[in-house]
């Protein structure tokens, strides 16, 4: 709210290039500006200074009404708790909402709905049910399917696993990762979880107090543990373990992936070597 | 999009008016509603205007904010003023064009009525600008307390009000969130023919209703789980405190009333 006591600067001095096909994790403490940043990416919020460029479309501060619809088709956002956006009588109709808004014919949209419902791991029989009869986890999948049905080139995920059980978390994240790989998407994942970021991301951008604090490859980011802690974050547990392990053993092990499996492999290999 | 909505219009600041007890402010505002009608000549109106503007300057609320609150009723004020100007036929004839006749009495009457309306709205918006909605509710509950004798559910009424006030920002946030989510799916709330636009609100309203009902149920459950059983014997977190300044303010108002009585025609 400009010019009132409620005015607050949410974002400031952000220079971020995201190459096509990147899986970027946007990480930061609550209130660091992650959600605000991604809402600029498809024109839901407009910058008061600076510009945003996506493909050939550019959003400038103070610019006139631009073609937001094509921008929004290109960048699909899965919001936090996306199940809250369901409204139609049937799952099928709800999934068709996005494509229909972007001018896809009814038949094509129906075919798309059948395709995406399988992508998110639900049976086709769900399509004719009311979304409000489903369980929370199923509703979340339907809502995600609704975004996927728009066939976006850039997929923006705002904490898509918040409030899910651990198994559901892994499933949903694996789903996004395989989509990212298979369809050659550009994915931007907003998350609190360093574990998720380390597991899936090619690049990590750390937000702190509305500014871009760190940006780089996961390995580079994790080498700056102190800086991360200053932003209220920490390196993932696997890296923490390895750093301690390296300290104690005097070795210099490195991880190519930041999973527990990879860590176990590295450690057991080094132990075997020492045994010899 | 919804950023222009300031609920209850509360303007956070630190001023003598902000620090006053909500009960004294409520009494004063209510009392003011009546004494405005005592004024009937230039002197008494001048007194009221002076009093009102001193109060406004004491409140530290910028005039710009007050004007925002006045905007919606300005049309009404102008309309009533014109009605009086054209329809009152008293005093000297000032102007005549065809069937239109403007009399001196009409002009004066029109100005007085407009002033009266403006003063009323300014004072009452000052109440909401300097008092948080929750404080107003608490104050009302206190002031209406005696009505409990006649089995009026004062506590329940106040509770309902505080709950709705508490959830307005939540509801607004939720609205904005769902609106954005549907806009990201290509929904368009701002253009197209009226019929289409009305339809476009279905994807917004259905989720809002669903979540509101869910929230109400959860709240009721949470209240019961914590042993809520109505207002009987309940103490409060924010106790209202009556200070000297509250008594002083009411005395000042009484003085103003006396002056109005003496100076009116």
C-alpha cells in the first residue's frame, strides 16, 4: 500500500537469470520474499521498478497493459495449498478450467484432463467425482493436474509439498522431477527444505530479507555454511554429516548427489579403502 | 488489488485520541450525533467546526485519510444540499430562471445541512480511525452490559463481532490468493461483458465458501476443546482502563453542549 503507514519494500535489487531447462530451487526463510518474487514471473504482481523478461515477453515497471494471458499460459504456478482453488462439480471440469481459459477446445481439454490425471498418479475414474469428495492428498494432485493441463513451459511450484505426509512429499517431488526431465521444463521450486533443494535442483537461489542473497550450484552454495546460517538456513543433513566426517577422518569426500544413499555409498567406499 | 481496503479504517498512530478508552470515545461519538442537531446558526456551527477540527488535529490522522472516508458520501452531501437550495422558499429571492427559484434561506439551509452531514461523518470516522475494531467491540460489550438483565445476548453478539472482524483480513488474504491462483489458470476477473464477468466469480466464490465453512467448524471445535462456555465469569486479556483524560474529554463535550444551548437561536 503505497503512501500509507503499511507500506513495505518486499523485494529489492534482484538480478536473476534462469536458463531454459534449469531446475532452480528458491529458498529462504519465511517472509524473505520468495512467493512475492515468483508472482512477478507471470504478472500477478507488477514491479514498481525494474523489469521481468520471460522468453520474448517483457514486463516493465509502469508499463501499459501487456499481454498477460500468453505469459500466464507459458508459466504455470502451483500455489501453496493448491487444493484450495478447486471449485468445479467434477474433477474433469476443474482440470479443464485452465486450458478452456486459454482457448483450447472442449474435446482437446477433455483429452488433456485424462492424460494429466494419470500423470499425477490418480485413476481415470476420479475424473467424474466431485473434487470435494476426495482426500486432501488427492485434491492436491487434482489441483496440480489442473496446472499441468495448461501445458506450461515454465513450472513454478510454491511449496508444493507443504502439509503432506513424508511419503506424499517424496511422491509429489518425484512427479515434478520426472516431468521436468521428460518434458524439458524450466522448473522453479520455492521451498523451505534444503533437503528438497539439494536433491533436485541444478541451481539454488537463496533469498534473505527481500534480496537475492546467494545464487549458484548446490555444491557452491553448501560450501558457504556460515552465510546460510546468517540467513536462518543451513546446509542439508547429508552435507553436514559429510563435513563432519571429512573433519574427523581427514579425507576430502564430495557428493555428486545429496541423497542419503549417495552419502552412504561414499562413506562405505572410503571405509573399505581404509580397510585395505 | 485488494490493497485499498483498510478494514475498520484504523490508522495506527500515537495520539491522545488513540490512547483514550474506547468506551469514552463511543459515548462521545454517540453524544456528538445528537448535539450536532443543536446547531442552528453561524456561531454554533462555527463552534462545532472548531471543535471537530481541533479533535482531528489531536488525533494525528492526516486529512487525506479522513477525506478518503468522506468520499463515498460526498455525492449524498451535494445532493441534499441542492435539494435544500432549490426547495426551501424562505428569505429573499436571490435568483430566478424559469421555474427555478433560489432563496437566501434555501442557500443557508443547504450549507447547514451539508455541514451537519460532513461533521457527523468526520467525527464517526475519527472514532474508527483512532480505535481498533477489537477495542470498539470490547467497548460496546461493556456499554451494552446492563442490557443482559433483559436477556439480551450481549456477550454472544460481541463475540460474533470480534470473530468476524478477526477473520476479515484472513478472508481477504484468502480471496487474493484464490484470485491469483485462478488468474494463473487464465481466469479474467476484470474484462468482458457483465454476464461473463459475473460468471468468472464462481471459481472465486466456491472455494471461499468451502474454506469459510471449514474454518468456522474448526474454530467452533477449538473453542469447545478449550472449554468455552459463553461469557459467564470470563475475564479478559485486554482490560479496558478508564483514565482521567476520558473523564476530561467527556466534560469538554458537556461544556460544548452547554455552549451550543446558550448560543443557538
